[in-house]
């Protein structure tokens, strides 16, 4: 095996702990240093995970760092990723990696000019459950998928995140914040989207934080928090997609795909695992095919959590000179779909999607094993 690539992190907030904790599970990557606008945040994570705390400039100039993971807030993703590329390093960003097609095209231009890679979360579609769904769609286990539904609805984020402001600013909201999980999975299963239409609203103009340490503070809501969209895929499938942070409780499944000979129930694409259920015509089959996928196994708090799988896949793709799965073209198409849904919500018009992408290569059981240390 070649030497692992050195990983540095910019943005040492909430999610950085998961990357730092889970990275040692994978081969091809070695977490080495971290930096943040707030030096104390970098020092705290460095101490917790035995890394080097650095300044942002120091990390970007470091010879032992090949890929920089951008875990800053959405509004900073583009600027920080551009800085990383300009420093001559590959970048892997949290979602959404940009907030517009133009920003994505600019990163693509710099990356091509410098022969660097850009990758983006989410990587949950590489999870065992979603790769089983992929296998079932590709093998036409329920025939051709003609339609489906996707629901991601909750009361919001201000009751758990310590710093929830960014969720309610442009760049946040249930479409740009959570949409990447659901739309990436739909695009990996069904291929690119052709056109969308949507309606959007917000139940509240202001919301009160109930999580510590800022409980009692008020937030202004500056992006829609309830969006109902319909998407038409190039495959011909049409999917209803409802995303909201104004719903206390609902009874819809996260994702259902209706095929010409049966139905596929896909578990929550926000997570790697879960149960895939399938019907033959209207009857549930007795379980799904045997599928012991490494990224479907429970490993943390009763769930399968393989966050950083997409980063490891990108590192191994660089080492082995092959395309990576959480690729810029794929993530940019998803951003295009999300921003088009928001635009349709504002104008009431259908929006034709200008970008397209290849589906990421399926990650079979053996492929997933190779990503693990
Ligand atoms: N928290 C989660 O459970 C979670 C899960 C999945 C994905 N994400 C995504 O990860 C990203 C970060 O989320 P988080 O919850 O860790 O946010 P956070 O607010 O907890 O942390 C963000 C960190 O980035 C730093 N930062 C902001 N702008 C910066 C800049 N320009 N340069 C350097 N550092 C900067 C902040 O100081 C902060 O420490 C978001 O895009 C979010 O959508 C979060």
C-alpha cells in the first residue's frame, strides 16, 4: 500500500469531532493537523485527538498536508475551498460545498488548472443500505422506477445545535442543509434531474434557541423553512420531495421508490445504515438479498457511521489515479437542483436544470472493504 495522504482540517466545530474520531478507520488517509478562525477551537480539537494545531496559513503551507477538509459553515465553504486549491492542496468539503453554480464552476476551473481534486460530503449514500438500494435499482428488482416520495421534516435545529444561526441564514434551511443527503441519494439511484417546481414558506419569522449555551436568544429566519417540490428526472421518474423545519411530527417514510413491478422503501439517507424493504407487486418480500456491506454494520451509538468514507475514497482515488465518488460534478448537480428548487419556490415557475452528471460508481462490498484500514 502506498503512503497515506496527509489530512488537515479547517473548521473545528461540531462535526469536526466525527471526522477526527472516524478517520483512523480508513486506509489511505492520516489526520495530521487542524486550524480554525478561532484558534482556541483548533487547540481544543488538536488536544482531544492528538493532532497539530496550526494557523490557517500554516496549515495551507504545510508539506505534510495533501488534502484539506473544509468543515467551516456553508457561507464560508466556497472562499475557504478556493483558498485551499490556490495553496495547491486537494479539498474535501462538508455540504453544501458551494451555494451557486457559478461558485462550483470557479472551483472546477481552478482544480482543473492545478490538477487537484475537489470532493464533497455527503458520503452517506456510500452506506450499506443505500448501496443495497442501488444494487436493487440497477438490477431492476422492482422494475423501472417511475415515481416516488422523499420526506425530511422536523421541528428544527435550534433545540440541539450549540450555534444554530447558520441553519436559518441563506445557505442553510432544510433544502441546502439537509437536501444534499436526500438528493445525492436520489441522483446516485436514479441519475440526474431534468426539471423542478416548488412552493416554499416559513412558519416563523423569528425562532427562540432552546439549546445550551444560548438558550433564550432569538434568531431571525432568513430562508424558507418549508419547501414542497416535484422533480422530474432524465430517467422519466418523478419524485415528490418535502423538506421542513416547521413540522413537529409526521408519519411519512423518508424515501419510497415506486417501480413497475414493486416498491422499494429506502431508509433515511442522512445515515449509512437502516433497513431496505422491498415488495413484489403489492406484497412485501421476505427480507432483501443477503448483503453484508461493511458500511451497513452498526459501529457507533446503535447506528452505522462511516463518515469520512468519501474522503478515504477520494484519497485512494488520487493514489490510484481513478475518479472519486463524492465528486465535484455530482455535488454541483445536487447544488444546482437545490438552488433551482429554491428559485422555483420564489418565482412559481418550473426551472430546467442546466447541469448534469454521471452517477457515482456503485460501492460494492469488496470496494468498501478496500477503503477500510
Ligand atoms: N453538526 C453536524 O451534525 C453536521 C453534520 C453533517 C454536516 N455538517 C456540516 O458541517 C459544516 C460545519 O458544521 P458544524 O456543525 O461543525 O458548524 P460549527 O458552527 O459547529 O463549526 C464551524 C467552525 O468553522 C469555523 N469557521 C467558520 N468560518 C471559518 C473560516 N472562514 N475559516 C476558518 N474557520 C471558520 C468556526 O469558527 C467554527 O469553529 C456545515 O457545513 C454543516 O452543514 C454538520
